[in-house]
C-alpha cells in the first residue's frame, strides 16, 4: 500500500519558531579530514520539523517525551481542510468531517505551515468549543500543519492545555499540502527520547478503503 510522507525534516532548512534554537549540525569527525568515520553532532529545539509535544511542554509534572502513549499516534485519522483565512475554527468550519460518529484522530489542514519554507505570521486555531466537541467524540490526537496548536502570540496555550487535560495528544508541523480530505491510516510514533518537552516524529498516512 502506498505511503504518503507528511513529515517535515528536522533540519537546517526548516524554519524554527522565532527565538527558538534552530537545528544545526557540527561534525565531530570527517572521513575527508582523516577520521575513521563521519560522525555528526546536532543542536536543536525538538520543535523543529514534525514533532509531538509532550504535556511537560506546558505544565511541570505532566508527561515527558518518553511517556507519550503509542496508541494515540497510530490508527484511523481524518484529514480536514479549513479556510486558511479564519482565525478560530468552530465546529461548523470542518465541513469534510463526518457530522456524527467517533473522531479519534484529526489532522487539520490549514496550508499556513512551514512546509513551504518560511515561518507563517498567523494561522487558524481551533476554538476551545471545537476542542470540547472533538474530545466528546473520542479525540486522542490532534495534528496540525502549523507550528503550534495555539496562535503565534499565545502565552496561555489554551488549546494545548485543553487537549492534554482531555487526555489527548498532538502533532505539529505536518506537511499536508498534497493530502486530500478524507479518512486515512496514520502511523506517527514519537521517537523515544528521554525527558524532553517534545519528540521528533516521522508521520505517514496510508489511504484506507472506505465503504
Ligand atoms: Zn511544539
């Protein structure tokens, strides 16, 4: 079955959040310089490229990167486009989402992300009402193609808090540019890095036969 890669690289060409530590790579050893191997050493915020936030990111004592539950990060997922010009996504702004039934995983396609190579100035954000409605339908994972679930200037990170308090998790910086709305099989396990506020993710969609 065809795999659709919806990941953005953790790399030096991926724009980081303004003020965040960009990805950079130094070399401890190079073959060309007479070393026995090529050996890299990286410095980066874990939020560069596609990643899952750990709840620890917004609250001391909440789960860290190695404690993210695998079950949230694989399974049926809906991709839903929203109008890129709206600020707050209300339940009615998700026309391609089935109006009833469970929604365990939702990937929000705003086309306002870093996939095009520059950091966006703004992007649509789910309203808290929409988060509540989705949690009520069984949401365990909210993925976005934007750098954050919350807005660029948010200091209170209300959507992060509401999602984590509801027992759900997130993916940020997805590349959904070429993905059509619909239902897919998602595989997006966080890397097992210890004690961080986020973990890099390789996110893959597989089309699923719908009845
Ligand atoms: Zn993040």
